[in-house]
C-alpha cells in the first residue's frame, strides 16, 4: 500500500462514500448474483444476507479507493484490505468480514468470474474464545416471573421469557412463530431456524401455562387487525427482535437485576442448565438446531469453568494459602 493511500474516517473516506465506478460496475453486479445465491441456494437468513452485503460492499469500496480491480485481486491487494479493516474496526470485526469476502470469491471462482481465489490459505486474526453468558437457575426463575401479568403486554412478556427458556430458541425463531406452530396438547413447537430448517422442540408446562394466559389476552393487542403471528406488539402486528429485547429489559428492571440480559443469554442459559442436569450433548445439539456438534460443545467449557470454581472454593488442597505461604493447589 502506498504511503499516500488513506483509509481513515475523513468525510471523503470509502466508509462515507457510495461505491466508486469499479464497485458499481461489474463487481457490484456480480456481488448481487452472490447474494441471490446465498438466499436461494443456501437459504441464508435476511440477517446473514444483510451482513454479507454490508461487508462485501465495504470490501469493494476499499478496493476502489486503493485503485484495485476486485476481479484481479492478488495477495498485495489482500494486505491492503486488511490494513484498511484494522484502521476502521475493532480487532474482532475483520474475522467476520473475511468470512463474507471469502465466500464471495469462492462463488466467483466456481462461476469462472476470477481465475484464482487469492483468499485461499489466508487466515483471519485469532479470536479470543469467550464463554457463553448465562444466568444461574435462581436468577433465571426470578426473571421469568418479573413481568407485570396484570396487563396484556406483561402476560406476553412472561410468555416470551418462558418460551425462550423452555425451548432454547433464537430470538429470530421466537418472533417467527405463528399461532399454528404451537401444539399445546402435544407440548411442542415447530421452529424455523437458520437455513430455513424446521425442528420440533418440546415446550414445558410452565411455558404452556404462560402461553395460555397470554393467548387469552392476545385479542386486546390484536384489536381489529388480523394476524397469524403468535407474539404481537402494541399495534397488533408481529413483534420484532428489538421488541423482544425491550420486553426482556423491562423484566430485568422489574427484577432489579444488576446485569444486562440479552435475548441470546436465555438460549445459553437453557443449554447450560440442560447440560448441568445431565442431558446428552447431542440431544442439546438437536434442541438448539446446531449444524455442528462443535458449536454445542462450547457449553461444556462453561460447565467445566463452573466446576473449577467450585473445586477452588471447596477443596482444601485447591485454595491459596495465607500471606507468606505458597499456593495450596496440590502439586506432584
């Protein structure tokens, strides 16, 4: 990259401009083909497609600003791209963005658009592994009962929390539920997950009770509208992902909890509690709708971390010695 090339946050930087001629031309149109492929052939979710579009367009902007043709990109151009990313974003962002651009070039290579894929063998920055955030059992129970059940919104919020915890649902799966997807008699729900894959998840009695109470009050939210959506907002239309987050925030405030609870933390809580209760890892994988067992295995790290805390707190040979002494951890 030449010394004169800049990717900072000035007003004329690529991040603040529409794509230049090269990005708007052939490469831009070929990006649209890739996104259609993701949607139709790969059944990618709207959220995934939006993220890929944003990341790939940013790549085309960077290439255009540096005078690089994306269709003849080489390793030097790859280095220029990474330099720009590290100037613009936190260290955790390039890895996600690299996945989008790498997928774009795999598609182009298969279609014969590019002669070679310059991203083969390129590794992103090593990511720090973070343990999933979850609630202890007592805090989870407090949160479930926090909503004000004297109002239709409160009854809905209680049902939302119970459903998230009962089935380990993604928030997008929850808001996508229709009335016909829940079988109260059978105690199950039909959920559409990533890649539009359907799965059946069990729904416990507490969640079913909360759902029944909410459904009795649902007409007050629906008004004169017609909707097949299970969870409604105050306008009588389908509740959004952001609406669920606000519902959880209200419950957290009513429970006077000091921590922030995002919707996905309840999914993590479900998986962790199931594992602690002796559930088989492959059964949890099926319930969560994970394509790979390795994704589910991260919850074993959570359990091991908790066991280590219990061990350090309770085992006489694990606790640190007092001032002036050596560590009490047993040594051989």
